[in-house]
C-alpha cells in the first residue's frame, strides 16, 4: 500500500532523481521527512509539491544550521498524514512562493522582519511584526542581536507610515476600527472599505504587542521554556505546552507513561470545552441574545473552576512537563470531574436547545461570514473554521499524538461555512470532548506520571490540535539548550480568513463574524 511518505519521496525523485535523493532526505523523529535542496532546484520543487496537493503550513528561518550558508529556510508541507520539510541554505535572498501559496506572504514577511531576508518576486514587502517605530535594519531574530532595550523612533515621517491597501471608487469610504478596543483584548487594527454598510474590503493589521517569545527561548534549557510555551496564548496553555514537550520528548527519545497521556488528553479536551463555550457566549452577545450567552458564560466559569481544582490554575498552567506531568491527578478528583461533565452535558444541551430554537439568532448567524471551501488550502485555514466549510484537517485524526489513535474524536464537518456552521461545529466538538473525557476517566490506567528526562540534542516538529486548529512548533536543541524555538498557532493563518469572510456583509455583522473565528492576538503576535 502506498503511504503519504512514499508519495513525498516519489515527488522528490521526480525533480532530484533517485541517485541524488539518498544523500538529501532524512527521517525526523516524528516521522517527518527532511529534504535538502539547492536554490537552483527550488522553483521546480515547489511546483511539483503544489501539483501533488501538498499544503504549505509554515515557513521559518534558522541561522547556523548549515556550515555552507548563513541562513537556512525551512518550508513545511503537509499532505494528509505526511509532513515534508524542504530546507535550503541562503545568504539573505530567496524566491517568493506567495504566488503559488498565498499563505506564504505572511510567513515571508515574518522572515524578512526577523532575519532581514529579501524575497524576490514577493507581491507584499511591507513590514509585518515590526511596526514603524522600530529602527531601520533591525532584525531581532538574528543571532547577532541580544535581548536588550530598544531605542525606537520618536518621530514617524508620513512616508514611513504603513501603506494600507486602498479601494477607490464612487461612494467608497474607510472605517478604521482599533487598534485600541472597548473590550479587554489585545490591540488589532481593522481597516474597512465600505459603500453604505456593505463591506468591500477588509485589511487586518496585528502585531502591536510583539513579545519576542521565540528570541526569549534562545539559549535557555528546555525545562525553562515550558513557561514560555504556556505564555504563547493564555487559553491554549495546555496545547502549546504539550506541543513543546512532545518535541523535546521526540528529540530525546523519552517514553511518556501511558497514564500521563490519558491525563494530558483530559486536560487538552477540557481546554477545548472552555474555549468553545467562550466563543459561543461571545457570538450570542454580539447578536444581542444575553439569555443564551449567560448560560454558556456560567458553564465556562464553572469549567475554569474545575480546572483550578484539578491543577491549581484556571488556565491549566504548571501541569504539563517534559516526560509527563508535574503531579498526578488522583482518582477522587477524576471522579469529581466525571460527575461535573455529566451535569455539564445536560445543562449545555438545555442552553443549546434554547439558542437553536430562537429565530432571531438563526437569522443573524445563517449565511453570515461565509468562508469558501476554495480558500482553505491556499490560506491553510484549519480548526472549526475550516471544518465548518468542509475541511478535513484535524491533527488528532491526521497526525494522532499521545492516545488519540485509540481515542479518536468523531470527524465533524459542515459545508455552509457561515457563522451558524461554526457555532454548530463547536457545539458538536464540545459534546465530543465531554464524551471523550468520560471514556478516558473510565479507562485511565495506573502507574507513573513522569519519566526521567535526559535531554539530548536534535531537532523535530510537533503538532497538536488546539481549540482553534492546527498548532505547530519546531524545536532545535544544541549543546543542551534551545537553539531555535519556532511557534505557529492556528490563529496566525486563520486571521487571513476573516478578510474574506466579511466581504459582502455589513459592518454590524463584523463582531459576530470575528467572534465565530475566535482568533488569538497573542497567539499571532509572538
């Protein structure tokens, strides 16, 4: 039977030849394939991968990875159950692939800001995470830059201001929203081009609070970086920390105890429930239906309290550790959680029935904010946002980690791609997560919850399915410390979806469209 990795090797043979391939392809510890190519082969390689329906899911840069080049670019491609990492050494210049893979634009701009790489043929060379106040020729992810205070520009010339895309025509006007908002959220700017109330274009600008998380990890021992992973996005603490620990465990060949994976999975699914309940409450607030919103908000608060009882943290921090978890969760607490989720299911169904039988809610949700299926692959849209538009990607199913191969969630898919579909998908996933938690508690084995962790050098990719979709991190350990920690959350890619979802809708529908995607500012602006 032909596997996806076999397909990746076959595609590589088409543009490299069988003889050259043996010295160029390596198997990573997470079954990913690493393929070294030369700059002269790059364009034909990308064309072959696109023709064979490989989806680009990330681009990032490393320094000092190769003895033959100052910088190395890594291109991560996915096709169903396979991961192919194409890497090539460069010296400050590369060819843009955004014309073939539109999602590459943000990745390339990120590499340009962080490392000073120029992408020839790129259709967008604007700054991404470095705003106008940052100094010129400032590239903080280079090894030559050491963490320190930054002297920013005090005066910005009009010519240096960020050039938003301009939509011209009779009756077109601009509606700027943000970056400072009325709610307690991070800053983000939304520039609408509108005729009447109908939106013809939206451009999002994030990265107002860039934290330098990836730089902060450099030179740190892996155990220290657990706290950094937890801070990527506050409501994805378990997902991002699990991904980081998985990467270190894969590199170091650490066998995680079976009991640990049961407990980790319970926490991952509890985190998903909390996130989806918050999304649904917010969506209902934005269509002025507080009756439903209050019920979901109360359930979410009770989930937070249950999380605190289990781990000592409402956001489940401090529990995931390299080699396992930091402390066991005893049977009495698991029994209490089991009783809690039994009641949660009953109360959630009551609230859901009220919402889905309210005509005014259905009217506002239905046909609003449609994400077309044709956008999913080019923009690498994942998570509930994609599955509501017919997408099949779910890391728990495509790349099972831990015990998801034995406790696989039910595939959830709808096709309309509107706010109602996203609300419904999240409702189904909440019910599935409750079912999964019950099954896990009923069969959790005894034993240790942590293995001795002897950290080894190496590099690998780890992926998890957060509440928002596909999160990945690439970890490179050298001389016992982190040489490179690259994070890409689902939000980084999914922000591009909202620019398309709002077109043809009216400005008052933007809040509910935005909330239905529940994108993380912090998880984007690292």
